[in-house]
C-alpha cells in the first residue's frame, strides 16, 4: 500500500492507485473473522493459541487471517522464543475500529 498522508484541504484529491489501495483495505476490514481477530487484539497482545481459544476457531483459520492482516500492515508481530505474539500495528488501526463501532452504534 502506498503511504500518503491526506491533509484536510486535499482529502478528495485521489488517484486510481490510492482508491485501489483504499478498496483493498476496506475489503480486509469487511471480513467478519478478521474483524473478530482485530477486536480481540484491541484488548492487547495475543498469540495464535490465545486467539484460537477466544474465537473458538481452528488454528489454521486464525493463522491464515493473521497472515492477511500482517500483509496489509494491520497487525505486527513480536517473537518470544517459539511464541509469536500479535498486536494491532498502530493507532490508526485502533482508530478505524473505534470509529466504525461508533458509527454502527449511532
């Protein structure tokens, strides 16, 4: 994804690449399983076993979705021995989730 900061006075100035990147981002957020994972990560760092248990899902399904989230730079990892811990990549991801929740709760 191209990283472009959009300033308030140019928020509607886009190009085709930016729109495609944005559409891809929204598709990733449009999957219920990925949303569940990100909502769980809002609570803090988790490993795959924690997420598998919390979401009552198979490890392979959780791992696959984490790979998608990681490729989109929505989650980051930290390795501790053999364990890999996942967390939200940055405050932007948290903000997107929180704003989305506010919107649907209006």
